[in-house]
C-alpha cells in the first residue's frame, strides 16, 4: 500500500518552514482516467471518462460540477481509495496505487477520531510514523495556534463546534506534511460566516505552506475564491467541461474576502459559471424525463 | 384479587396526592419543565422519583400487611388463633339424640400446644377437644369417647343446631365444619386474608434468614459463598466468552474468509437459548465448575462476537480512509480506529451478555449444582423454606441490577463519546 517517499527536504513542518521558506516539488499527473461502476443489475455508471490533467506543485485547484458528476470519485482516485478502470495517476512520477501519507485528505465531516483529544487527532500522522514526541510537538502546537485551537487542545473533539472540528481536520492533515491536500467539500457543513472565515484560513495555509491543494465544492463563490485553477466538470459521463485560471485566490490571501467578491470580474465569472451549471442540470433533468417517457 | 384492587387504589391515590400535593411544592424548573408538548415526546418523560419511591414502599407494605409482619403497622385480617367451640348432635340408631361440644384450640403457626382439658359431659355423646395450627384443619375423632359410634349406626345430624348430612358444610364460630362422606367432622378455622408463611414469609423472617445463613450457612455453604460462586462463574464465563468472541467478531468484520467460515455457526448458535444447552453441557462436563463455565462461555461468546462484528461494520469509512491517508498501517488502523470505534457497540453487547450470563447461571444451578444462588433456592424450595427462596430471588435481582449499573458506569467512563458522533 504505502511506498517509500522519494522527495527530499524536511519531513515535517515547523514554524520556519511554515513561513513559506521552501517549497517541495510535487507534480500530480492524471492520464486518461476513466471510472466505471458496474452495478449488480448488469447496467453500469460511467462516473469518469478520459480525464487528463497536470497539477503543478503549489497549485490551488477547485473543482465544481453538478451533483453526481464524479467529483468525489475523482478525488477518491487521487487519494488512492479507488483504482480507476482505465488510466493512471502519478505523483512525482510514482504511480498512485493506494492511500499514503503524501496525499492528505480532509473530509466533509465525521472523519475525526472522537476517542482522541484535539491534540492527539492533530498529532496522529507523526505518531503513526513513529516519530518522537519532542520532534513533532512543536509543529503540532504551532498548527494548533494557526487554526486558533490552542486553548482547546485537551478537549474531546465531540465538544467542539462544526467549524472548529474542520479546523482540527485541517491541522491534522497539515501536521502530517503531505505533498498534496485533497478536500471533499470541507466547508460544506458550515454556516455562512464560519465558512467565510475558513475560506480565509485555507487561503492563508495555502500561501504559507505552498502545498498543492485540490478542493471540491458546491459553492460557485467558494470555487472562485479558492481556485487558482477552477475545474468545471460535466456529468454522464463525468468529464472536464471547462477550466479557468483565476486571479482571485492570489488576490484574496490575507485580505477581506468580501472586497474580492465585490470585484466586477468576480461577479461576471460567477454568473458565467452558474449559468453553465444550470444548463447542465437542466440537461440532466431533460434526459431523465426522456428516459421516463 | 383483593390485593390487586388495593394496589390499584394505592397507585391512584398516590398519583393524586403527589400530583396535586407534593409536586406543586417541589416542582422542578428546568428546560424540560417548560416544554408544553410532553405527551408523545419521549425525551420529556422522566421517571417521577416520588412514584418510584412510593412504588417500592407500596410493595413492601403490601407484603408486610398480608404476612402479618411486625414491621408494618397495619395488617390484613389474620387467621383465627385462640379457643373456640361448636356443638354437634348425634343421633343413635333408635332415634335418640344427644349433643356434645367440640373445643378447638387454634395455635399460631409453629407453636405446639395441648388441647384443652374438658369435662366429658353427659349423654352418649361426649365432649371432644382438639388442638391445631392456624391455616390447618383437623378431623374430630368423636368416636373415640362417644358411647354410640358411627360403627354402631350413630350419625351426626346437626352442628350448632343446623341440620347436616355427609358432604355439607356449616359455618361455626371462627371456622367451618365439613361433614365428610363417611360422616366424620373436619374443622377448618378461619384463615383470614393473610398469606401462610410457607407461601409468603414476612419480611422480618426473610431478613432473619439472611442473617442466619450468612453466618451458619445452608447446604454446606454460607449465603455469601453461594452468591460468590454464582458471580465467579458469571465473570469467568463472560471473560472467556469476551476473550474469544471479540477477536472472532473483529475477524468476521475484517476478513471475508472468517466471515464466511463463522457466519453459519454464529447465525445458527445465536437463536439457541443458552438454557437449551444445559442438558448437553451436563452430559459433556458434568455438574461441576467446568460445565457451568462452558455454558456461560457459550452464552457470552455469540453475543460478544456479534457485537464486535457490528462495531467493525459501524465504523465510518471516512475515518478509516483518513487514517490510511495519514500514513497509518493496517495494524494501526485496527488499533487506533477500528477498536476504539467499536467500543460503544462492544459495551452494549457486554451489558446484554452479562445479563444473559447471570440468568443462565441461576438456571443452570437450578438444574444441578453443588453450590450457588440457584442451587440454594432450588433445594430450599424442596423443603418448602420459602423465606430462603424469596431471599435468594431478591438477592439475585439485586446483583443482576448492580451488574448492569456497574457496566453502565464503566461505559460512561471508558467510552464518553458514545452517541456523540
Ligand atoms: N460505489 C459506487 N457504486 C456505484 N455507483 C457509484 C458509486 N460511487 C459513485 N457512483 C456513481 O458515480 C457517479 C458519480 O458519483 P460521485 O459521488 O463521484 O458524484 P459527486 O460529483 O461527488 O456528487 P456530489 O456533488 O453529490 O457529491 C454517480 O452517478 C454515482 O451514482
Ligand atoms: Mg461528492
């Protein structure tokens, strides 16, 4: 399942490395990915078809698309939880064949370990790797500071609010120092205000750590704000419909995100993508009605 | 019937008193008390502590009142105790009649006494005297001293002046007299409404018995030894069942081969009540300790295996995925994710298993054992020592209840995240 890491450089973040002083090269290439689910009744679902993409080190990419277009399937293949029926994924020229520590995942919710304190959750990765406590504790404390949970480190995770739990999940992922961070609707379960704060946090962490981040979202605004690259996917079969390169993520780092949203260009892009997705949804509805008739 | 009526009456009276009396004074002011919809909202229904208290008190008082307990100030009418008398009229074959009086002395249960000394009286029918215990009956041996007996053709034609024939019954002072088909008289004193001690002993005699057999013992073992052995068997049997069953359940939850192999066995054994295994276990292992422990092991095994399996299947896949992408190995996923995640389920199973084991051990001891709570009450029941039986049942209940409370406390302490995911 796991394999030796080929990269060089410090394995774990500490206060200095977090300042963006270095950047490990990590290139993710996705070649002709197809995924087909064979159903027990003999039919099948083509969740992905011929998806090809290169993601450079340090890119922040958001993925948008109507429900059921294969976003989660795509991310699960990148994470190594699923093997594609066709095509391959490589990270730094090594084929992805299973989950590993170099590709961290942040789930929508419910993936924290309730039986551990906040601190134990965050230090889970280094502990599993058999690191010495004194080696990773500084970094864990630093990350707890970054996500603003220093005062809660001894609490149980079920005592935290949803937003705090997602911050723990982010810190846990970062503490393991992965090359690529995959997020499947990480902010989907949060209220609007918390969500906006968390978006700021994601941008800040991206800038400071220089990680490659791939983020799935259902919110067009969020995709625009948190996407240096924005991928719009289309359903049936799941494929890349359109790709954008946007300035908003870089502009939004450390700023009030609402000023970014007031940008006329932002509003224009939002309308464009929204209507694109609406069209897709309508097409799906039309097709289902045809199928019924 | 009467007891049920009284019980219902007390239930209603207590409800009215508490509802309109005490509750008005001590009403709790918290969130639930502000809910307007309580009927149908299960979470708003909390046990009324007054009701629980009164319920236990009522049971105790009813028990005391109907057994004539000295600890309870009021009693149901007890059996007649004391001296009473009735007369019978004997008719000789020639038609002559003569009266004689029967003096009956009814003694309290357990006391010995002699019949009254009475003058024989005149006529051919002589007075008789009998002594008997409350709730018992006695044949009046009138032929012993009468000059004309039933053999001579004499027969009883009236009691206390009321004409009788074989088979009839007559109410006399403090009792009934039945004329048997052979013409003799059977006196039954009034029984009152209390229970005989051999059916239901008074609370104080149960307590006295507890004291007695906790010091002097019963059937070679003191009370505490009997209970200790029962508990010992439960704990050893349960632990063996858990030690084998939990890993088995994990294996079934994690490996298709194990699940396929053990599924038929587990699914087949699960619906077999452990009590049905008692005869087989006795054949295989006899009535000693090993037989009991095998039985309890089997009782706990399937429950624990199934709950561990359910615990594994209950783990959210995102937690497992998260652990793998944080670099955990399979072993670490098992150790840090699957095992802790299944603990709430295992605790639920352990509570059920403990309850089943406790019930099974008592049943197994009822069937055959040299010591243990079940054996104690079984032997006592053969000798009609109802107080020991009753005491045994109460203690078995108390212990079963305590086990459950202890398990719940352990659960709160060890798996505080239960139900919070
Ligand atoms: N395990 C599976 N077995 C069969 N079909 C599946 C499975 N997982 C996903 N699918 C199908 O693949 C398609 C894509 O699913 P996926 O979960 O990737 O969509 P999504 O874009 O993440 O949707 P959403 O935005 O609602 O999360 C859907 O049509 C779904 O029905
Ligand atoms: Mg999804």
